[in-house]
């Protein structure tokens, strides 16, 4: 590791540490410089300004979250995987509230956040392929994402929130998007079959179909899926 890279990492780690210990209070660049043992010009050299530093801290925070997400093995049940993913998301936010609030602040979406969403989409697609999804894949993933983020921010902001808020919201959303009780991997309805087939065809349309025919098939499946 070069001296320049080592200095940047030291500043980043100092900022992350101060943010984690801040309890939500603002962290000044002066405090970061003091903690990292550098002058302001060095900080600005690496990050441009305070916003640049905060963007880098957001990316750092998401990487920590993704490291845990990547390491989590599948349970073999995609719906249960969604359930455990939700719980892990909320637990991370409550353990790192200042990080989480910054990570999900307006205008700050690190590249790592996109990977986190892709992992959620993959899990949701697995539910679809099992014939257990009630709504289109992206709709389901967006509902899980919005619900888990909203619940986490609510729990961070409101210490008086009901302890069962996360579990109840999670189960309500899962029940709305998936067949949570089904054990066998067979579609439970015509719409579920359409969603399963649409997911299976995503990026893998049969060569016997023209591009126009494949597009028409996807449109038909989408119509059936929302009935």
C-alpha cells in the first residue's frame, strides 16, 4: 500500500469511527483531521471537500454491510432468505445508526448500494422461480427494500417504537408479495406461474422466438401476472 493510499484510508477510518461514535451529531472536518493526524489540505487533496469525504464514508459503510450480506448462506428457502435478509438489514442499521442514516440520506447512494439491491433482486427472482411470488420481481424487491429501510429509520429515530414493528411489517410485506407457507416448489396460482416463467425467461428467451415474439411473450406474462 502506498503512503498516499495509506493516508486516505487513515482519514476514512477516522471519519467512520467519529461518525459511529457521534450519536447522530455532525462531525467536523477539523475533528477528522485531528483524529487522522493530518492537516486540512491533505483531507481536501484526497476527498475534495466535506461532501466528498461523506460520500466515501457512505461507500465504506455499505462495503461493511455487503461483506456480511455476501457471507450469509442461503437457507434453501428463498422466502426465508428474504426474511433473514430483512432482519440482517435492520440489525445493521440499529447497530450503526449514524452510518445508516448517512447511507440512506438524500442524494447519497454509493455504488455498493447498487450491489446490495442486486443481491435483493436475485433473492426475489429465486422466489419467483419457485412459483411463490405474487407480484412482479422488481415490484417485490422494491417493496422489501422500501419497507426495510423505512422500518430501520423509524426505529433509529423513535426509541418508543413498538419492538415488534419490524417483524410485523416484514411479515405483512412478505404475505403481500409471496406465498409464505408453500413448501413444495410449484406455482400456487396462474399469476404466480406467469411470474415464474417471466423470471425464467429473463435474459434467456428461447432461440426459436424472434426478438419481437419474445417481447410480446414478456408483455403477455406481465399482464397475466398482475391479474
